[in-house]
C-alpha cells in the first residue's frame, strides 16, 4: 500500500512537472497562430433580424484578447476562447458589411490571427413586379418573349413557368434591379392565351409570385420547294461530315450547361454584310431528299462567294466542326441558354473551341458545305434549344 501511494505520488509529480514544462515552452517558444471560427454568419451571406453568433478560438496558448469589429467599428472585446454574441442587423443599413475578428495569444511571441467575413444585410420586404404592362405581352409564333421583372433588392432566384417548362431569369447587368427572362415561342406553338407564373425568391427566404398572361399570335410562314439538288455532292457531304444526330446531341448538352448569366450586352448584329435573305425563318420546305420540314433559321447570300461571316454577339465558341447537313459549323454560346449557329462555311477563321469571341469577330467565310445548293450562310439561333427568329434579336427595341 505504501509502495502504491509513493508510486502514485511520483506519477503526479512527473505529470505536473511535464505540464509545467509544456506551459513554459508554450509561453516562450510557441509560434503557431490561433485558429478562428465563426458560426452564425458565413462568407457573403444575406442576413436579417438578430443573428446569434459564436466565436471559437483553437490554440494551445491562453488568449490575451479577442476583438470583433464591424465595418471598422469595435463591437466586442473578450479574453475567452468561446464567445457568443448577437448582431442586431435591424440597426444596420441594408447592403454590404464586413465583420473582422482578431485574436492575440499570451505567448512571448504574441501570435495573432484575423478572420474577415463580408456579408449583406437585407431587412427590406420583398417587392417585385412586371417591368412592362401586360398589354405588351403579345408575341408571334417563332419569336422570343422578352420578359423583364423589376425588384427592390437583389434576388436569389427568378423562375418563369409557362408551357409546362421553367425558364431562369438573370440580372440585366451587374447590380441591376431588373431581371430578364428569354422565353422561346416555337413555330408550332398553339396561338392563344397562356398563363405565365413568375416565382421570386430573395436571399433571406422571402417568396412572392406574379401571374400574367402571354398572347401568342398566329404567323403565316412561307413555303419553299427545293429543286436541282446535287445528289452526288450531298452523298459526298455525308461522308465528310458527322451525323446530324451528333449535332443535335451536342446542342442539347450546350443548352443544359450554358452559364446562367449574360455573356453579352446590347443588341445582336446581322452576321453577314448583306440584306439578301433567300429563305426566311420558319419557312415550310419541301425537298426530295429531306421531305417536308420547317427551316427554323435564316438563309442569307453575301455580295460575293466566300463573304466573311462574323459573330453576332459576344460569347464562347463551343463547336467548330463539320456535319453532314449543316456543313462547316461554328456554334457560339452567349449564356442563358442562348446560342448561335453559323453553317455551310467554306473555311473557318482562326478560332478554337473554348475561345471567347467578341461581337463582329470573324468566324469564317460563306460556302456550300453540307446540304446546300449554293454559297450562302445558314444563320440559326436557339433559346433553351428551341429555334427562334434571329432577326428579332437585331432590333433596337427588343
């Protein structure tokens, strides 16, 4: 029993001595900075009301001082490694703010660390409305319905529901209170009145809905019969180009992966120095090789063969390839699921897939590759993979 007590006493003394040595080492030689964690507010979070926060300091050393500043104004000073506090955001202005936490330990090195977190205060009630009167909600078949929503604050998400589909609205520009939604009206869409529902959510969980009615007007599309197709040439084009199905599959993928933001600003250009349109958008075509189909694009002829073709707007080159129907094809993604196809090119410009291209930048020259009877440009535009009339996008009032 005596031996056991002495042994225990010895162990305790050794433990205390080791602890004392460790504390002495920490006090004079420890150089690791404290680690600061803050719960309650995260990076660029939107906040409202009173926010309960907690500071957690991880360090082997004792903490000398913890300070909390809000927009460079001191709001808290403490010596505790765990410090709860509240932020009453009702007393703050709406908009961006910054909270900074600094910690200094008691070592001779005075190791320190700082954590800065930007966040936003939003105590405004959510308000949203159509930017235009419903009397303007008239769109012909084959065009794009450009819907604009105005709001009193930045929005987390705006969704437009129509035709049993959902379309995402995006900010008109950085810090704009207006959100744009581009809704394609396909050539075959039934004329009449359709309800459009807008679901609006802000960053702090508020939700509201808007309901409007879109009137689709009937449009009479022209008919065109193609004669004198060079069947031998078309057979050769089938060997040179990828199957048409490959292009359809790629366009579906591009529409799904398109950035949910505008990569352009302003109206679109006509991509060819010519006003000679040989086939209007939506024409009902008949040919021996392809039967009866809708030509959901515009065919244009330049002032001479091999006329330069340029990008109608800013975007990213996502396809540069040859296909059996469209021939040499360049596809540009403008963001928001909006893409341009420029087809039947004779030659490509010095561009590559992944390149950013500016409005007016050359993509190639007109040609007759693919299913084509002569030198021309097939100019196609899609919104969420639905074909729409590209000329509408070149109008100043669109």
